[in-house]
C-alpha cells in the first residue's frame, strides 16, 4: 500500500487535531466554575488566629486555594465575635462565591451565616456550630481527640487520680471535647476533677498560666492536667515548670505544632501526650469541601478529619523535631483522604 506525502500530511493534521481536542477536553475536565478559577472568589473569616495551629491551618487554606487557582480573601477578627459577624457581611459585599467560617461563637455567627446563605453564597464552617443544615461542618473529630489523649492518661497513670481541667464553654470544639471528658469521668469514678479553669484572653498561653499558678497552689495533689487545646497546655506547662512540679503533674492535650513538639521534648517535660490532626491538612479539607459545593457536589454535612495520638515517647524515639518530620515519620498524620473528588487539584507535596 502506497501512502503519499499528501496523505501523510492529512494524517498528521488529523492527529494534531485529535490531540488538540483531547487537550481541550482535559482543560474542561474541571466542573464549572473551576474551568475558569480566576473568577472564583472565596473568603476565610477567622475568629481564632493566635498560635501555631491557626497559622498552619491558614497555610493549608492558602495552599489548596492556590492549587485550585481561586482568589482567596482572609478576614481576621482576632477573637472579636461582633467583628467576625460583620466580616461575614463584608465578604458578602465583596461578592465572594464561598465563605469558610473558622471558629467563633454560635450566638454571633448563626445569623451571619444565614445571611450568607440567603445571598446565594456557599458556606462551610470549621469548628463552629452555626446550626444550619445548609452548611457542612468541618471537624477534627474532637471527641476522638479527647478520647485518644485521655486513654493515654489512663494508660500512664491508672484510672484513679486528681485532675485539673482547662475548659472554656461556648467554643464548639472545646464543647465536643468536654462531652468526652464527662464520659470518662463517669466511666472512671476514680478520676477526681478538683479544679476547672480556662480563658481565651490573649495571649492565651500566658493567661492560662496565670490561672494555673493559682490552681496548682490551691490544689497541691493534682496529678493530671487535661488541657484539650495546645495553647492551654502551653500555659499549664509554664505554671508546672515554675512550681517545680514537672515530675508530679502530667499534661495531656489536643493539637500539635513545632513549638509544642519542642516543649514536649524538653528534658523532664510534664507534657506527655497530645492528640491531633494536621492543621494544614484540615485547612486544605475546608477549601476542598467548599469547592465541591461550588461545583454542585455534596461533601456531606459532617466532614471529619481523623486524629492521631502523639506521645512524648514517640517524639523522642523517632527524634521528631518539627511538623515536617512528624508528617514524614508518622505518615497517618500527613494526609487525609477526605473530600477528594477526581477533578480536584491538590497542593504539591513538600
């Protein structure tokens, strides 16, 4: 069979055309509006931003937004509940397509979140209950966070001890962790809560340290401090160290950061264990859930990121010094296969 140059040319053009069509199809694989992501605007409206956890969460939000190619606006109320509600209205006025509400108080955010929904804006909420069926809740499985830390406290100390407990009511993740604390006290009647205290006043760790000094002085028999938020645990550790009680009082917490790892690994540290999700991963999941809604998909009403138990012994045995090494040496901490549709571009691995 003889094929002329003319026929070869036609075949080549046909192949090029097919290739171009295939490329166009690939370019259109992302659902609207992410076939033109530069036109998509989302806002992160923050209540809490103090501490390494929230900086890492923000980095995750930024990384996933960049991978999608969307325009991200960050509005930070710095624990001013009224300002956070106003910032939701600011985001609505900016004409954003979607809003992530990060922490906050139910009473101040419930109506603000509804105003965004009424304006046709997709909304997800991380660690704040806005009591709205239209708004998915992004959670760290707070009950599991508390359970893992408390199970380790039982393993280390037995089931009978005097406890100090750091808690501030009205913050959704702390309220969920409190439910587990109450369950443990009921299950193990030998746990004697002799003091409950806590504050969200900035700087949180220093403010909690001031309270913990008084609590330790008034209750010299405390053996375990349950501080289910790492800024609380930092504050308790300051007070325990100053009182010279590092060998007598053991601290169990939730959340993790590079500075937390350093504090847990100090020689003779009282901080024995924490349970945590990777805050950067949680930030990425928050953006992915919102992106699915914008694409007309359903991420589910409750989007849960599973936690990992991290002990002082693990950190020392694996010589883990920072969050990067934690993810590398405890792979279950580094990733969460949660709300990952096939079309979703993910941040480049570091």
